[in-house]
C-alpha cells in the first residue's frame, strides 16, 4: 500500500496477495485469475494456503468476520484490467500503478506489456520485499516496467513519475486501488485534482472507495466495523469514505468528464451475476474517471 509512511512491508498488501492466490485456487470460475499471487506471498501465507486445515482455521476462524469483504480485492483487479484493455484499444500505452504492493501484472500479462510502459509506485520496504520474492521465485520483470520508490505523503505523484521518465504529454491510465480509504478526504481530492491538472488530456484514473457508513446496508454494518478494526489493529486505519452518488459531481468539479461510478451495491450485479457461488458485500465501490480531452 502507498501513502502511510510505513518503514516495514505493508501487511494489507500481503493479505491482498493471499486473497488473490486463494481465489485463483478455489473458485470454480475465478472473477480474476492470478497464477503468480502465491509466489508473491510470504512464507507464512504460503504455508497457510498449502494446508486445507490451516486455511480453514484462518478463513473460518481468524478472518471469519472479515471474509465477506475479501471479494473486493480481486473484483477491483478485474475492473482495473477491464478498463486498461479498453484504454489500450484507444491507444493508451502508459500504465501507472500507485501502491502496487505485490501486484503481478508486469509478468502475468505479457500480451499487454508488449505495448505498455508500466510504472509501479510504492514505498521502499514493500517494494524491496517484492523484489526478494520475485528473485526467490525466479521471476524477472520486463524491461518496460519502472519501479519507483516513493512516499506520497512527502513527494508529489508528478515528481515521482518525472523521476522515472513518465511522458506527461501522452495520456495514461492510473490505477489507484486499495489506497484512498487510507488517506484523508483532502488528500484524495488533491491527488485526483493534480492528476487531472498535470497529466495529458484523456488520462484515466481507476480507484476504489469506501462508502459512508450511512450508505452501507444494515446487514453489512458488522462487516464494515470488523474490517475497519482489522486494518486499524495492523497500523493502517481507514481515514476517509464517500457518499457514492456524490462522487461523479466531485470528479466533475476536479476536471473529469467521463465517469463510470460503480456504486458498492452495483458491483455484484456486474461481476457476480454469472458466479452464483460468489457474493460481493456493498461496502466498497469502484470508479473509472477520464480527464477531458
């Protein structure tokens, strides 16, 4: 994860890799398939994922209250790559992943990397941990990926990208998943505004967001409280949320004019209708917004 000043690898990024690995392994028809996620897990999670008993103990025991929110992890990944393929069809050839964690896109999608320059941004501790895991698994990153070590609490996104040779004259797609709710609302708004202001027209940002508690259905309120407590205990508390119907207006005011706001209760309709054994809890929404051309 990006933007919280940690000097140790992100614990929530570790959970993301484990959730993607577990979903790929057990789902009859995965919403998102990540065959490299297991290699990106640490030793403890690889041990858990390799044991049916330990996995049951963790999922139905330690993570029982949190388990219903885990589909948000692999659903946002599917949403993001759906959007990326659509952008590439229109000629976009730059892709930025903010808070990349243990993301595997660079070596999982060689079909797309042939036509992309990828910039992965994250804090040093998490990125160094990823490099060690890649080396242990014999994974080499394509030459077209740039790893950018940065803390967006102290460095502007544009400055970090400039250091890596990003071309601000060309449109790009920027992925910002698993980050916004760890930042305060002003920081989220300022970041979105600076992307619209300082990148080329036609640049797209995709992100997920936490719904305001008042907009979360009663039956999902215990999940919201449990998830918030879980990340807070790990030193990565949630700091912001949004009223889902208000988001398009906010984005319009910041310079975006093509918006696909998938409110939390609509995510399941798009991605889970064909998967009756899966369920999406209406807590986290997904959004794609493009700056005016």
